[in-house]
C-alpha cells in the first residue's frame, strides 16, 4: 500500500469517526449531561465543516473553509470553557474570544472579499489565533483548579489536558501554513498526515467521553 493510499484512508477516517461519535451521542442523548451534549454539538459542527471542505475541494478551492472553521471552533470553545470548565465565566477570556473572532472575520474579508486570492501568498493566521486563545483558556483552567483540586473533577482535568495537547500540536502545524500548501517536495504530506492522526485521536477521545458518560447515567 503506497503512502498516497494510506493518507487517503486516514483522511476518510475522520468523517467516519465523527459519524460514529455522533451516532453514539444521539443514541444516548437523554442519558448524557449538558457538557457532553455540547461535545456532541462540537462533533456535529466538525463533521459539517469536514463535508463542506470535501465538497468545495472537489469543485474548486476550499481554502475559505479554514478561517470559517477557525471562527466556528473558537466560538465553541469560548462558550464551552466559560460554561462548563472554568469556575466562572471569565470576562477577559470572553473579550479575547471576541477579539479573535473579529480578527478571523477581518482575515476572511481581506483574503476572500477585498482581494483576489493568491494561493502563493496565502498565509492566514485564523487557525493560529483560534489555537492560541484555546491554549490560553486551557492554561487558565489549570491555574484556577490547582488550588481547588477535586477527585470528582478528574475527568475535566483529562479533557483539558487533551485539548491543550491537541491545540498546541495543531498550532505548530499551522504556523507555516503557506509552506504546507506550496511546498513541492512532498515533505508537507508528512505534516498533514501527522495532523490528521492527532485529529483522529482527539475525535476518538471525545467519542469515548460521550459513550462513558451515557453508560454512567445508564448504570445509575
């Protein structure tokens, strides 16, 4: 099996895992709590973005999906952290989220409305801004919880660690975005494969959280 077919198989695994996770979430919808329903919503949003990216990619240029995806993801995690993970809503983090969202909207306008898109010069920082703000929220979570650690909240710690690791790795991948879409030697494919594997592992972890939460409610 060639590298191309391995990459293609990994690429198609993403919507498959998301679909499985969504199916599990819908099946156990009445048994999972509100936080895990929000995780289910995130997976639905990610599947929608994934399918939209594939559709636009098959019919032309799908680069606009990246900043739109970043805007959706940032909005979700600002809501998710302030609603479920942080001790109380943090106005500074909410303000950072709003500023990040405005930056992403401005970048969308810059690249896709006011200027003609030039792929050779396309270097968006929407995903980096998205990742950076999520990483800050994850670190604030640790800062808030270190002095009030509770054994019953260990699952939240594990979720936060997974988010922090995933978005830190994602930031490293997306910083040289222009290189990754214009590099011609084939090295970029290894970066994308590495990123895809991390995405799959993250989706599998979220799916396991939904399944476990539904099982706990079922047993109780």
